[in-house]
């Protein structure tokens, strides 16, 4: 359940190897209206999203269907974690250009974070992921979405983007580092414990 096509694509990519067919949750062809409360943490927003989503599933008589929601954001160290839970609003208002203007020149550290919830028809599974990295000084790359063109992930295990932003790499490469992929992997692992 998301209005963000980038998130949808990444969820499809993460779940399809396990035989799940991920589709955008639409009611009458539209993304359902969700009220995102003013919360301090992604976890609280993700909880609010899944409970509203479950209510919607009940209203349309589909409470046995699976439902995935996720809340995520970019946390910039020198800005005290801003935009964090306000990432979607800030992206809409000032974009990547605006972030580059308000950034500290020296400390470029930031992380993407994600909190996911998955309703399997009977219970809710939880997942969290963090992707540490740095904000570069310019906007680079057409791939991905949101803040991807200004973010270079730290090397992780044997993986490196060699200084390229998430906007400059393919989705398979982003998956090696992605906060979202880590959160969805938690859920896949928890599901495996239910299924097997
Ligand atoms: P839904 O709430 O409908 O799922 P949204 O885009 O509003 O979609 P959020 O409220 O979780 O999603 O806001 C997350 C913001 O952080 C949004 O602006 C994203 O573009 C950005 N963001 C999250 N993950 C990202 C990623 O992997 N790459 C780039 N930007 C990301």
C-alpha cells in the first residue's frame, strides 16, 4: 500500500524471487487515502499505516489478503536527523536541490532508514533497515527515486558503488545496500518461519 512507484518496484524486486506477486493496493482504481500522523519515528508511522490498511481491507471484505506497508526517510547527521519522518514533505517542498543548500559543507553523513509491516492474513510481521552513506555536493543519476541522486552508500560487505549515487546504479546494485531491502528481508525471514 503505497503511492510511491519506486517503493513498489523495489518491493516487487525483493519479493518476486520467493514466488510472491506484489501489486499496488488500489480501491476503485485509486491509491487509498491514508492519514500519516505526526509521529516521531518511522515505526510509529508504519504502525499507523498498517492499522489503517487493515481497516480498509476489512471494509472491502479482503482481510485475508496480504498487505505490505513501509515508511522510510533520509536522516542527515549534521541536521539532527532532518528530514527523517518528514522526508516526503521536504522532498515535495524543496527537493534534492534544497537539501544540498542547507547541508553542512564538511559533515556529509546521512542514512536512509525504513520500517515495514506485513499483514499475512492472520498476523503482522515487522522489518527494519538502515543504509548509511553520504550526501554528495551535486545531483547525479536518473535511476531510482526521491533522494537517490544525492546519496552514495557506504561500502557494505563485498559491495561498493565506487562512489556512484543510488541514482546512478541499477536496482540490483541498490538492493545490496538498501534500507528497504533489509526491512523486507526481515519480513521474508519471519514469513519463512511461519510457512516452513
Ligand atoms: P507512501 O507513504 O505512499 O508509501 P511516500 O513516498 O510518501 O509513499 P514515505 O512517507 O515513507 O513515502 O516518505 C519517504 C520519503 O523518503 C519519500 O520522499 C521518498 O522519496 C524518500 N525515500 C525513501 N526511501 C528512499 C530511497 O530508497 N531512495 C530515495 N528516496 C527515498
